[in-house]
């Protein structure tokens, strides 16, 4: 579904990513983990054409989309839930959801308003409220719902539960488990290791802009000290 091959990227003269490489297979859940400032968000920005790589390749379903504009990445089947949510504050919940909606390219079943509302009942209750009137957790649900309305084949979430109350984090993790059950591929950036272990198939740990460790959930559980030393402050 997605392949990053030897990706170098940075800002100005400062290089942040060094030969970044990993894959996400169809229907697979992969995590991207690491301490703050290690290159996770830079990786996502380069993936979505928001930052031009210095070297390397981004392939989506085998197609080279390196430095393609963001709308081409979306058309290829990737949905993006950015860090900080970035919903439209002066649009209603429903307007946010329909603003970027598109029909599904795959026969898995379209994401419609009703399906999003069934996944996040809070959004149904708040459908007429402006984005700015929502709590942080509700805004995160809206950001996920908006990405789902593009009917992606791979959903990418950057800091999926950052800053949320425990009860709202639990709702987000439950929703992601439900998305996984539909066969949707997911790439998720988050710091909640225990939740990620329950959700994901494979894990990529970044340190200093490089892949420091990668492996399956079983491998991470068996070699937890080696894998998680790059996550501790």
C-alpha cells in the first residue's frame, strides 16, 4: 500500500530524515514511534507532499508519488488526520465532513455521513455546532471522520490522542480498532505504547531521523527493552 524508500528530508539546510524506509501493507496497522523531535511529523509531511524530500522515493500502491502535491496523494487513497486536528472552526460538524468527501475507489463500502455518525455518535449530537465549539476530543473525532469521508485505503493519524482526557482517548482507540476490523490500512503516530501494542501489527521506532528499530508486535513484546529504549525521555 505504501513504501518509503531511502527518504531524506529537512528544512532549509537542516536535514531531519536520513534514509527513512518502511512499508505499510494493505489492511495492516503500523505505528511510527519515537521521542519528540525525532522526525515523525517530518516523515508524514514528506509523505503527503507538504515537504519536498531531498532524496528517496514515496510509492503508493507501486506508483511513484515522491513530492506529488497533496491532492494527488489523497486521490491515490491516503487520508490524513494531522497533528493539532486542523478542522475548519467556522464550519459546522456536518459541513466539515462533507467539505472533502469523495466516493470510494475500492469496493469495501463508502464512508457516508451516517457511517461516520455511527462510528462517532458524539458527532451526530453536535452536527450543527461549529468546529470551534467542540471539545478537543470531539475535534479529534471530527478530524478522523473528515479523513474517512475521503474514503481512503490508508488512514494516517499524526498524534492521534495527544492531549485528550482518558475517556476520550479510549473512545478514539476503540474507533481505530473498529476501523482495523473493516480492513482499512492505518499508519498511526502516538505515544501510548500499550494501546499501540493492542492495535498494531508492526512498529517502526525512529531516533535521530533514522529507523532505529522495526518489527512485529510479537517481536517488540519479546525484545521490549531494545525496542523502547528510543522512546524513553
